[in-house]
């Protein structure tokens, strides 16, 4: 920035602007190093104030973890309504909901189902199966139902 555009008028005639005789307050020595240098030493107070999680391990990593997407019965009801509107396949008067084809691996028992459904899914809880059967539906593994599009 050109001096004539600056709004600071103090020490304009001095060479060092009050920082001593030769080269003080210049170069990187005044900054305490490049980048993250000194964060475990002389810049520790800065770390405490602005970047507390910079050091140390956080959480843990499970490299062989398999994540199984799950839906509850309320979500299943919503999926079934959407499929019914779009004119999905029915078998014996029951709507076929293929959760495996949607990338969902498990059915859990939160909520309730009011319509009879044929649910195709890899895994489910006992209570979810009981609630689906009480509504007049059934749960099947993908390989047990033949002819259902996957």
C-alpha cells in the first residue's frame, strides 16, 4: 500500500517505527517460525484459545466395520405409500416393498404398519416381523421370493 493512501500518520519520519535499532520486528523470526511451528511451545496460548483440538488423537477408527442401513416401520410405511402412488408391483393384494433393491439391509420395529406388505429385506428384528404380520403382511429374504425384480 502506498504511504499516501495510509490513514496511519504516526512515526512516518522514522525508519524503524519504534522497534529498535537494526531489523527488529522484521522477517520470520518475529513471527515465531513458519506455519504451525511453535504450537507445542511458544505459540501454546494461541492453540489454547483458537485451536484446542489440534493435538492428540480423537475417537477411534474401525477399518473392518460394515455399516448396515436400516429403516423403521414408520419409514417403511412412507416408502410403501410412495411405491403405491407410483403403481408398484402387488402380489395377492399385498404391495411388494423390496428394501434390498433400495440398498437397505435391515428392518427395525420403530412405529407401526397399517397396510399388508410383502417386505423383501436381508435382516429384521423379531418385533418388526411381528408387527408386519399383525398388519397382514410378511417378511421374506431376497432369495426366497422368485420373480420379484431386484
